[in-house]
C-alpha cells in the first residue's frame, strides 16, 4: 500500500476556506500544549483572551486599533507578494510613513492652511512609504538585487533613524526627557471613530476595495497578475516587467506608509518610542493567511489583532506573558503552509500492486518496489 | 581500430521501454566492443536518450536484458551503473558551481573518508588529466570554467571513478569547433586504452568524424547498424529521416503577395555569448508559409525571438512591411501585427494559474471592447472567449477554468486561437504540433493553412519534416545558425533535407537534388 499526492483536476474551493480555519484551530491545539507545559489551563486562557479582545466595546475598539495598521500593511505586503516580490520591508515603510507624517505635522504646519494639514500629513507619509519600497524595487527590477535582503535591511535603517529623531533633534523640549516629539497641532489629528479606533479603519476598507478593483477589473491589474504568475509569458506578451514591478511596489509601500501616517496622526499624535511594534512583520502572516486576497486581509487582520490584545489581557488578568498571542500568531503559519498543498493536491491511497502508472517516474518506483 | 580482435563488453538485448501512450524503445539490440566509439543517431524522440537512461539505471526496461562482459546484470540506479563501470555525461552538466573541480570529482564517492585528503585527490586528477589530455585545474571553481572545460571535468569524473564505458549525450552541442576537435582527441586516447564510448547525436558530421560504428534509431526501433567507414552521410540522412511522407493536406496553390518580413544578415548571440545566428537572411511574402527545417538547437528559438522583438540581433536588419523594426520592443512587434506561437507553451505561451478566458484575451486586452479606458469588461472577456472556444473547438469545462487543467493539445489550441485572432501580418509558429495527437496535429496544420489563405505570412519552425513538406511553400534549412539553403517544398526529398540539416550547404549538393 502506498500513499501518493495527486494533482487535483481543479482548485478546491473547500480547501481554500478550510485550510486557514483548520490551521487556526491547529494553532490553538499546539498552543494548548505550550500553555499546559507552563502550568496554565488552556481553556480559561483562551476564554480570557477572547474576552480581552471582544468582551466589551472598549476591548473591541482596542482590537480595532491594532487591526488598522495590520490591515493596511497586510494589504501592502499582499500587493508585493502577488508579484512574487518578497517585500519584507513593510515595517520600514510603515516607520517612514510615521516619520514623514510627523515632519509635515510639526514642521510644515505653519505653511499649510489648517484644513489641508491632515491630508498633507497622510499624503506625506504615504509618499515616504512608497519611496522606501521603491528603493528595493528599483534595485531588483533594473539590476537584479535580491529584494529580501534589501527590504529587510532598510527596516533597520528606518527604525533606527526614527529613534535618532525622537531621541535627538525632534525630541520635545518640554517632554521631561521622554523619548518622543511634541504633540501635533490639532489640525493634524486624525478623527477617532470609536474610543481610540481612528479613521484609518475607513482608509483600510477603501484601500481593500480599490485593490480588489485594480486586480480584478483593470488592465494594469491584469498585467500585474500575469507578471506575478509567469514572467516569461509577460515578456512574451509585451508587458513592461521592470516598470510594473516598481509601480506595484510603490503602491505596496504607499499602503504601509499610509498605515504609519494614520498611526501617528490617529493614535499617539506624536512620533514616540514604541511606534515600531512589528506590525510590518505580522503583516506577512496576515497576507499569507488571507491568501493574498484583499478583502480577506481585513478579517485576518482583526483576528491577528485580537491575538495581540488578548495576549495583553491574559498578562494583566492571569499573570501569563503577553507573548502568548505572538506564539499563537507564529503557530498559525505552519499548518497554513503545510495545508496550502491541499488546495491543488489530494492524498490518494493505492492498495493494489498493479495500478496503472501515472508518470514514468512512478512507474519505475512501483517496479522497483515489486 | 583493429577489427580482428573484437571483444564485446556490453550487450543490450531486446530492450523495450513503454511510457504511457508511447513506445519509447521497441526491442532494441545494442552491442559495444572494447575500444569502440559507437554513435546513436536519430531524430528527437527516436528513443536514443531513453535507451541510454535504461543503461545507466535512470529507467528500468519493461523487457530485455543487459549483459556486461557476458554476464547478465541488473542496473537499478546510476550508482549501480557506476559500480559496473558505466558513466554518463549528460547534456546539462551535473556539477556544483560553487565547488572546485576536485571537490566535484569526489563528490558522492562511496568510500570517501570523513575528511577527504584533497591533496592526494588533486595529484591523481592531475595525473589523469595529463594522461588523457583533459587539461583542467583541479583547484579551480566550476563557475570559473568554460563549457568545454566543464565537460572535461565531467569526463574526468567518470574516469576517476574507473568507468570503462562512457556515454556522452550530444557532447558537441555546447562546444566550439576547436573544443569539439579536442574532444575527438580525448576519445582517441580513451579508446586506445580499451575503454569504449557511446555518444548520442543527430549530427551527421559528428558520426563520421568520431565513431567506428553507428546505430540508427527511428521511432523507438533500431533500423540500421553500419560501420562508419562503410556508410555515407547521404545514407545516414535517409535512414534517419527518410520515411515516406504520410499525408499531404490539400492546399491551394501559393499566391505570394508583397514581402512581409525580410531578415538581412542577422547575427545574434546566445546567453553564453556564443554566436547563435550567423549572417542569416530570409524573406517571407504574404500568403506564403516559409518552413524552417533543422534539428533542435540550431538557432530556431533565437530566430523566432529576433523576429518577435524578444531578442535584439547583434548585427543585421529586421524589416517588416518595408519598415526597419530591428530595435522594436516585443510590444511594438505585437502592435505591428506579429503573432508568435512559442515552443514552450506552458512556460511562455500561457499563464497556468489564470483562466482560459483570461489567457485567450492576453493579446486583445489592450484594446476595446475587452478594456474600456483601462477598465476590464468581464462580460466582453467571457463573450470573446466563448466565441474562440467554439471556433477552435477548445475542450474546457468552462471559460473560467484555469488553463493548466486542460490537456496539452487544448492549451495549444487556446494559444493558437489567441495568436491567430490577434494576427494581422506575420505569424511565427515554433513546433506548433509537437506532442499533439494526430487529430490535434491535423487541426493545427489546417489552421496555419487557413492563415496563409487569409493572406498572412507564416514562419513555421518545425522539426517534423512531414509537417514542413505538407504545409509549407518553401523550406529553409537551418544549421548552426546559418541557412543551408532554401528550396520549394514540392521539389525536394527528405534525403536532401536530411543532408542540409546535417550541415551540408545547398551549393555542395548535386544539382538534381534540388531541381
């Protein structure tokens, strides 16, 4: 008897939905083992996390606060990954969104009329994020530099530069030594919708819809899809590959930059320590779990945010480390990657010895075994 | 070689190998004598490589036996074969580029100590390379070596492991003429020591220069065995490709119009910087099919890529409808009405993960009605696809099915449908019916004839002489990036074509062959 993987006749829609859902539960089970080993009751822990994330209007709004940057950076990462461009620099692009937004809010406010200040902050952050993603994109598209290294390393440049700014030249002179800039003028504040959850939520929803439209209904999106799926075919079809990779990555970085600008303008209203929390890295999990599709990114981002907020809650209420949430985030990815195999393949068990062979290689295998 | 003392070292008896739907080897017998160079000659798909893969244990024969020095052997894997003294140099070398020559040579040896004594290995390699004139620096890294040197490393590897039977798969395909001459010399030394070699080829001149004996395979069967000095390139050409043309499609007489495409003294380099096309000139008129005959790897793909703008020639001019388009991009060529059916359907012609309907609109998507102001019109895409699916009888469950789930023939029909629909001047078709069954092949050929009737110019690149003879109006033979000659297809026989495909220019042929 042998077990073989067999290619399916078509993509399994069930598997596409079931795999992420089952992966989530598999992660919960694996997490339970870890919790048990550290002496905690997994069920009460999970219940506490659930309450912490969704139990009240306030906790739900806090989940949204963390979901907003995950949605936008997740969408940004998904755009790049669709092009098979491994942009792991969303964190750096997010930080640049914050730096540029802060620059506009603090240092350009006297030149910009109040009603235009907030749009300028958001726009400035978006452009900065786009430029930061454009660097590895240009390097990759025109001279073939590996994008994983460049985009990752540019994160450190961005993060450390932001720290330099709010520890050094941009530090609030009246901040009692606290590492952070001065508070933005009120015209640069992003309105809040529910407690601390801000307008960035609306940006994320609009961005998801726009991306869906670009990839499914525009000529440009059609070209991007072809490039992502098969570069040789794209070249053959007369599509300009390098230019389109750069354009797509500008879009990718713009979304992360938008996330960063919204974060400073909507939440802290200043650039301060703790601004870079690793949303840009979690965005990679968000994008994969949503199978790079724009609308699902929104839901997955909420789920991931709930794990973060829930993790914080169990720290407060049960004395467990808040990293429980991070551990679960990480654990989800493994069953996801393994499970994605089943959308295109299925398991088949072969009992008889003389099955008709499928490929020459299998034929040899079975003969060697007999 | 001394014919008086023939000593059989290897015998393959009645080897049969089936693949689903294909009989790759049909009761093939092969004997190899000590100190002999044996050539395996045949067209692509004749079963040469299958037979050799059986011998080195990559495939297992369905029927037949292998005897080595008179004793029956079972070869289950390449390492079994290596133990028996049989080794193969594959066409694509199996070397680790970031390791040195010495490291590559000992890589995978079974009795290697935990820490190999590299100095001893180096010494032995030096001795062997002197002995066999295989000059190579054992401490050089593979990436520093030319292709010819890499081939020497592969041969050294086999000798180092004590191989007495060397199999070379199209050894000169990647070599410069000088390197090929050196290889010939190496083979002489090897055989003078009683080692034997089998080499796979489809080049006549190579057979004549290198081998003592030649076996000709055709569609899996062994059809002839000749001593090289008792045969001629003419005879071998006829044996290799000389089956009767099976059918000729009814076609209207050719009524050529204006010149559509003109190539003037085109030169182009391949990826390694070696010349792939040499001073090639051609002309195609509207309403005409120009066939390009030749064994794969003689510049066909480069020719297609130069004509479609994917590759820039290093010299010469491409003239389309009277305009110089040498520097045009692929997009500009598409927009000037050039269509291209590429040899690599899955890798280049189609996007597997996208729908049949999307694949069908990949040429028309830039224009109305498929897009309006940059916005795709899904209804139009489906309508357009349904129309082509019906017209070209593409068997697909729905237009939304991902194209990779279709059969090879239907993928090809879809590509053809898209290219024919978008074509308005020149159609470049490379191996359009390769791998298709008889029915699909016939419909592909009919479609190409229809395009000629429509007044398009068709550049048909094919390895299939039946195809070329049955649908093209003129045939140009490509060898080593050069045109050996252009002949009208009614007045040519396959022997003449075979000779030209083997590198004999038309000027060297007797007059009656091309009258």
